[in-house]
C-alpha cells in the first residue's frame, strides 16, 4: 500500500488552548514512554505536530510491540529518502529510510 502525504491527511497542530490538549498531551507522553520502555529508539519529539520520530532500525520492534494499534500508514518519497508515517493512539510516528534503487 502506498499513499502520499497531503495536508488533508496530516493531523492539525495541537493547540495548548484547545479543550482536548490535556488528553492529547497525555496520549503523546504515554506513547513516548511505552515506546522507550519497549526499546524503540526515539530520536525526536514534535509535540506541536503531534509527531514522534524513531530510528529506522527500531521499526521491527515497533511492528512487534504496537502492530495491533496501527491505524494508518503513509509513505512519501523526496529525493533519496522515504518518510514512513504510522498513527498509533492518535499520534503520528515517523521514520526515514533511503530509497532503494530498482534494477532495470
């Protein structure tokens, strides 16, 4: 399955004045803790974008530990890198891989 990231598919930024902010912050923090305790290498946290970045080498662990919670997956290729985005508990989890060359 392949999809392209578009603004309509991405979650809107979290606003700290929104009524749902405490619940979203709690979900974001809980997922971050659960990922780290599972051995997943978190390399970046972007609360305003509701996004956690992980190391590509942690994807197998992510799949084993959180596979049953995945709600969507998007791929976007720019230049020599592909960005994969999955949604878990309403939070986007992102990692980058190099584009593989296809044999002619």
